C-alpha cells in the first residue's frame, strides 16, 4: 500500500497538471460513472492529501475522495491519451495531460460535510502544515498498545506505513514493542520530527530515503528498485550500525522488523 508521501506527491502532480482548468472525467470501467458525471467538465480547483486519502476539488463544491489501498495506481500520459486498457475506474483528461486510476479501494464524490467527518476520523498527517502532533501524543501517551502498533493506526497518525514505521523507530532507538504510555514526550517529539523530515524527502524524491550516508554500505536494498533500509525486510541480516542480526515478528497482523541492539 502506498505510504503517505506518494499520495502527497500525486496531489502535487495533479495540482500542477490540472489546476485552474476544466477537466473531462469519465469511468471507462463504469463503476464510477455516476460520480464522474457530477464533476465532468468542471474546473479542477485543487488537490490535497490527508494521510493516505487523496482529494480532488472542483468549482461546484464537489470533492472526489480516493484511497488507493493495496492495488490502486495512477498512470499519467500526455494528451491525446491512448484508449483505456483494463479496469480504469476514473479517467481525467486535461489540456496537456491525462491520468487513469485503476484498482482503488475507494473512489467517490463527497461534500464538505463528508470531508469534515474524514478529518475527524484520521490522525494528524506529518506532511501537512496544519497537523497537530499533540492529537497523536494524547492517544499514544495513554495507550498500553505497542508504539509499533500505534504508528500504523491511521486514527492515531495518518500516512505512516510499514517502512516508515520500522525505520523511524530504528533511527530514534525506540523498541517497537514498548507500550505507547512508556514512550517519553521527548522521544515522541523526535519521532514526529523525523517522520516529517523523512516523508518530505519522499515527496520530493519519489522514493523512500531513510539510511544516513555514513551507514549506506553493506547489503543492497531488499529487492531491485526498493529503498535501502536499516531494518525493514532485513530479518537475519546484520544491523548496518551495530552488526546485531535484525529480528522479525508479526505485530497486529503486519510484519515488524527491528534491531535488538540499537532499539533496546
């Protein structure tokens, strides 16, 4: 599932390519036909990301709310676009570029009231200037759940996925199995600041960059085209910092990786 930096990057691309002009919106697959008719031909006024949720705004106060889930993907191309191939849920065509959305978990037209419900339901997003880390801290500081679980709970903090979860806890030396209420406020402030910085790099770079230059050695990334990491997908490999074998277990049905030497 794309982490929050990818959704923010998409929002920026869509603002640049479609903002301020009418767009044609259709649903070649047919599953979004009713929604597409509500915004087809309207002026695209902006795009935002809220964690892993992507929002398109139109001049008739309609909002297209999307969540990519595991399989959702946008494919951009210049106009004139080639005929749609496969299950295209939504096609947008602007003056110079078009994009096809396939496989999202959610693609629907909502209004401002629905958006307010979404904002209240999800936690603060480290990539947003209006995010309040105190909202997340209030939940974390009272919870017996592991901090590794809480960072993946989108109602606590939004946009963080499995890679950023594993890597930021390693970088801050925090055991992912420690209860949230046993994490100090100073530790939380460092985790939040590091997440915001790492994810901003992800927006600009288009990929996840978490390993510091002085540690950028040893085994390559866990797969071709994937980021080099400290612990994520490195079970049994020596830690890039201390050499201790990286551990793995399941936590809340997700794979968890950590170094018992650096994250004591």
